[in-house]
């Protein structure tokens, strides 16, 4: 199955970001992609009030993304914000197209490195998977990558896990990202497709607005493809049969005792 990882730099304008999604999906579909992945916060970047931005999955922004996906006969995966508890929102990954329309709510909130996502975001409660052409695909978002138990849970059914991110910049953070996405592939013996926000031109303070470094990691933790900080797209043909071969040789999921 061919995946497109679209490393973009979201703005504070959801309509401008929707136009970016439309253009990127058209290009990816023209190159044979079946699943087109965008990063966390595709609808709107961090660093602005999110409550006025949040919409339900049947709202106009997600519905427009579904129309784009259906027009090009692909599945689109993109980060957005849906209404949460009280004045908070939920950090949601939208999956839409090919008869699918669902969301994964980010479980682990980024209360670290001087940023408190939980002040404005309601956490999700359960892992989510979906199926495309007979392949089960798991979902994770940004800070989730620091929690291997989620990836092992997804790996029980999903040979492919999509990770969307808007990774915060700072000393050592790029190295941590690279290490973590490879480690999670090894933990899960699954493909990890990690799509991050590009490194923006502007400085938005402590808001995590991206460093790029989107990557395709195979089930043995090897980097098959990686971008730098600039906007760009990875087109990758993912062979799920490789997962069965790796798990036969390295049965960490079968061997675990805790």
C-alpha cells in the first residue's frame, strides 16, 4: 500500500490549511497514494486560542476533508481539534474517506518542557485502529511516542502505525524524536509512519509548532526515508508482509511476560 506523508507547516487559519490539504491530496493521489497522512494540528497550528477553532467530526472542516478524500478515492489522516470538556478542546486525529469517518483523541498530553497541553485539551481514553484494503492501521499523536505501551497495544492488530506530530523544538529534541520513532518501531515490530509539522519560519514562543523530520521506519527500526525540517512529501510503498517476517525472527510481542 502506498502512503504519502505530507510534512506541512500549518497556519492559524483553518481555511488556508484546508487549501493546503486539498493541494497535497491531489498531488499524492496523482502519485498513487492510497493513504495521505498529515501531521498533528493540520487544522490549526498551536500557539493560538483553540476553543474557537474546534469543530465536531461532522462539522464543516472535517466534512470538507472527507469530500477531498472521496474526490480522489483516498483515505486522509489529519490532525484537528474537536470540542472537549468545558472550555477545553480535544486533540483529534481525523481519518476520513473510502467509507471511513472517525477520530482518535490523543491520550497522552504534552505537559512537559514548559508547555501544558492539559490546560486547554481534554485527553482521550482509548487506542483507535481502522482498516484500509484489509490492512489494520493504528494511530498515535506526538507525545504518545514516549509511551511504548500504547504502541505495543496497537501492534496486537496493526502492522502499520501512523504517528502525527507537532514536535516542540529545543536542545536535544530532534535527537529524541529520531530515537523514539525508531524505538517504537522496534517495540511494536510494526511500520511506524511519523509525519511531523515542518519547522516554521516564525518563532511562536513555547508552542510546539514542529521541527519536521518526518520518517518511515520499518519493523526492525531502520529508517527507510526521512525529511529534514522543510515542507515536503514522502511517498512510501509499505509491505505489511515484512511485519510477519520480522515477528517470526524477533517475536518480542510473543515473548513478553508483563
